[in-house]
């Protein structure tokens, strides 16, 4: 009844979105959202199903069709092109229209498409990228890079024809394409030449063959710019006097939250807070892209206002993660079904359609799921046990079904129904009156009433 009262009192918010925040859960399918919700509650000692995630409170939802132009099962690069730039793309390509062919440098030229982040910067907003992956990964990379091969993190990964053709690696493009104010995540090694030792790991060096230190390049000619590579340095950054901040905390991806060294590596929340404090000084507002592969979205609510900030949470694609079978209320989310298979053996309620969990023992039968194995796994939650899968693969694949879009703030009611994934970029740009889809409130056929933020 309370939910009905809330629904009846919902009003569309026609304010101008001064700020845009896109939270991207890589691979965060709906089954993952459900499992995350239950796990969160169970870690707090509750049954779990009734738990409310922050994104569960967002009033507007849509489904996003994630397929690529040439693939039913999408990849993270072509999907990033869709939700960031507004066009469907070719599998494995980033920031290019579908005319481009994967790995073919010659198809890049004149096929570049630009992200909402890029357009927001051109409109005078401050912009930022925060991620738990390398900042050159496909999802953050779609904000600034145009490449026919998503794996060209540095020039060391590029084949001779791409180098000869003048196609630039993603780390190079991070520094040269878009004037980004805040860049926080992993990916140091792609920025440093291969004769420079990593500051944290003495046995590792940079990756680059062009003898260029891209961190120095980025700092060059910028006022009030800082580079940091550990948590203490990040904590010491004064938001009031810093206009540009690059923080690269690992050579590749940052570590999972459970494995993170809290002394040396900042948490995602700490990175997001620092970013918002720097970006929100701009009176014209900001665009922030946040990638989180652990579906934990919370805590920065206090830093923004729903009145002038559009927040969107979505996924690039799903995984072949399935979650079901007979289980009573409060059943451990990583635990056993109360059913027993026709082979008289136990199984977990979380299973994969394919992946490394496939196993047939020497008798040609499925290994039993020992209760001790799963209860040990439940305690440690992230390591030690691989759920069974139907088909053997070294790692599980992406899923092909729709993912959810959760939205709140100005114009968030644009997120409704079943939409192509590329719609996300158009709706976000429209909400903030960003080119090329300016909101024309005077000639608006829908006669929308648009207020500015008074
Ligand atoms: Zn992905």
C-alpha cells in the first residue's frame, strides 16, 4: 500500500539536468542484481530478499537491448559505443560507427562517433571517469577513444599495419582526444615506456614502445593538475585547488574490493567522492562516468541533488549467470538448492550456462556439491568455489538478454519501456541539453515544460 501511495505521488522532473552521472555495472544482468541484493541483506544477518539496493529506489526503469550490429551476444566495446555515443556498433570496436571493421585500422578514419562525456566537455562542463578497471578498458574508453580494436591498450599491442596506418592506441587517445578533468582507476603500465619501472612493483615496467611517458604528457600545459598512484596521495589532494586529477592505482585493473589493500589502494567510493568534489565546482555542471563491476552503488547520494542531477545505472551486457531452483526464503545466495538432481547429487542455486565450472569426474558423472564446500564459500564470499556450468569453457561468456536501466533525477522518465541500448546516450544528452540532441523547449512537440534550476 505504501508503494502504491509512492507511485501515485510520483511527478515527472522536467528540470534541466545540470549534472549527469552514469553508473555502469560491467556484466550486471538482472539475475546479478537480484543475487547482489540478497547477498547484501545476508551479510547484514537478514534473510536478504527484502533488501533494497540504492538503485532499487530509482523511480524510472527501462530495458536495454544490448545486441551489437553484427552479434547477438554483445561485447563491452560495442555496447559502450551504444550507451555512451548513441550508435550501435561492431563487436570489438570502440567509439566508431558500424562501418568500422574490427582490427582494421583503415576503417577508423571518418567513422568516429563522440560520447556524451566528450560533448559535455565541449559544452563547458567538467567531466570525469572513475573505474575499478584499467582506464583504457572498453567501458571507460568509450568516453574518449575511437579504435577498431578494443585490446590496443598501448602501442605494444598494435600490429605493424595499425602502427603504419597511424591508428593510435587507447592510452595515447586518453591523453590526446578529450580534455578530461578527473581520471581515476588502473592502467599505469599502458601510460609508461617499457624502460621505466613501476613505482609500486619493482619487477614491472611500463608497456610502451614509443618511449613516451603519457602521464607527463597529460600533466604538461595543464594548470592545477595532479597525478597520484596511491591512496595516501589521493587523500592529500585538495579538491578546492585541483582542476585536473589523474590517479592510476595499479598497472592493470584495480583489485576486487575483498582483495584490496586498504592502505595503498582507494575504494571506489573514495574515488567517486574525490571526483565529485572536484567536478562539482564547475558552475556549468559535470558529467561523471563510474564503472563498478561489483554492483555496489551507494554512499555518494549525499554529494548530489536529485533536483539537478540525472543518475543512470545500467549494464553493458549480462552474463550466463542463472539463479533459481527450489530454495526457501533466506537460503544463502551462494548455497544449495533443497532439490537434489536426478543423479542424486546436490547443486547450488547459482549456476552458469557455460564456463570453467563444468566438470565430469572419471566415472563420467557430475561431482557432488559437498555442503562443506559451499558453506566455506559462503563465509568467504568471493574466492574458492566455482559454480557448476552446463558447458565447458575457460571462462563464461556474456549473456544475450536485455539488461535494466535504472534512472532518477531530471528527465529520468525518458527511461521507460524496451529501448535500444544506444537510446541511453540520447536520453542523457537530451536531459542536459547537450549537442546534438538539444532540448528545444519552445518548439517541443510534446509541449514539455522545462524549468531551469531556480
Ligand atoms: Zn562488459
